[in-house]
C-alpha cells in the first residue's frame, strides 16, 4: 500500500505540504560513516554550497548513522519520507559488496542516485617511521611472514577492505586485517603504532593537515598518479594490477517528486565548483569527478570491476555469482 501511494504521489502535483520546499525545515543528509571519513567530509563541505544554490531559506544538517559498512544509513534513507527533506551520501564499493554478502535491510531499487561528486583512489599508508619502503617491500614482508603485517580499514565492503584483499592476492599471503568504525579511528591507530598501515583515500590523506610527515603513502591504487600526490607511485607502476577507488555522491529515496529531484541535481552540479565547497582546497585535493544524472551504471560497474580484481569471495559466493549480483544491481537501479 505504501509503494502504491508513492507511485500515485509522483503522478500528482507537489502536495501543499511541500509547496514551500526547501524552506519548511532543514534537509537531512544521512551519512553511513564516522565524522572525518570521506563521505562525511564530502557531505559537510557540500551542505553550505547546496543551501546557497537552492536559495531561499534552504539549510542542511548532516546525520551520521554509522555501522554495518553503511547499511544502517542506507536503510534509513530507503525508508525516509520521499518529500525532498532527506537525502543520503552514497559510496561504492561498500554499496555493492554489502548486498553481495547478504540480503540487506533495504531495497537497492528504493535508493535513487542524484549525482556522483568524487572518484577517490585508495592509498596504502604506513607510519612515517615505518621500515616498509613501498608496496613491493610490503608484499615481500608478507610473503616472508604471512599474517604478521597489520592493516586497518573502515570495515567489510569498504575500499580499504578491498585494498587489503587485493594486496593479499598479489602476495599470496595474509595480512592481519583490523576493521575500524571509520577513518578517524584507523588514523588514530596508525599514529599510535597499533597497526602497521591503513587503507585510506587520496582526499582523506591530503586533507588531514595534522598528520603531514607522520604518515607515508606506499602506493596509490588509481589508474594514474593523482596530481596532488605526484611522488607516490601507482600499484601498476610497481608491477601489481590493483586499482580500487571510492566513488561518492548523493542519493534520494524513491518517490521524490521530479521537480524536487531536478532542483537537487542542479544544485549539486553547481555546488561542485562553488567557492563555498572548495574553501581552502582544490578540486584535485577533494578528488572531484562529477557525473550528472543516473550515475549508477557507470559508477557501480566500476566498483564491480574493483571487487572482482580484489579476488573477493564473500560467504558462499563464487565469481560467477558475484558478477551476476553486480549485473542484477545495475538492472535494478535503472528501473
């Protein structure tokens, strides 16, 4: 009955309760990861720029609903009233992998992408005093002492998780994986010497001015060197076919009126070049890579390729089932 109501609402004019959108109350941005994480940084930087672009009395509030690799937040987003007052941060590869591991609490088709904003390559990062020189050295140490080198990441399904598995596959040996609730926790653990290295994104690394000189990037897992890290080689330059990124953007619950969806999409498109969003940084430091409209097919296809390259086997899944699952997701979000 609820789905039927949403469908009928899309066919009617915007109800009177929405007539003043977005001035009635703040628009909530649900984020599935801790403060200081890549999705959180993006949401908090975008919020004032989006308010400016929407005009009037528009305002935004960020709500961090952490846990389960973003599943808790996405469940809340999928069940939110489709009135334009709730949107969410959407990140791959976690959005893909969680669904391949188990049946999530939300319907993927109930989450409609608004836009991709960043394409943020993953880094393997060690402490500044670490004896590990580069990715080759790391893999050599893993082969000599399997399971003794520790790597922290933000949980199963995240880009750091896939990076760990890809490195294990390249080495033919195990890491001691340590999951954390968010990037702030993993960085603290690295600073304290509790882990040997962490997986983080380029933007998280370059924007964290407090740890300049305390961390050292061993390799970046992008197709080419990021312009903000010209001295850090890619994994491919070092002889390893590893490419893993975190693509982040925004989504809305299914059923939001087309007029509101269009205004949100236009606001995001304008906000990525707004000085309010870029304040004190550059688009390169933020890994801005805007894609308008229905980004699901391109973004999730790329996440699927990264998942396959990692050699991941989740639960009883094997590679054919993994590929089939990705294709099913792509079909669902295009409906």
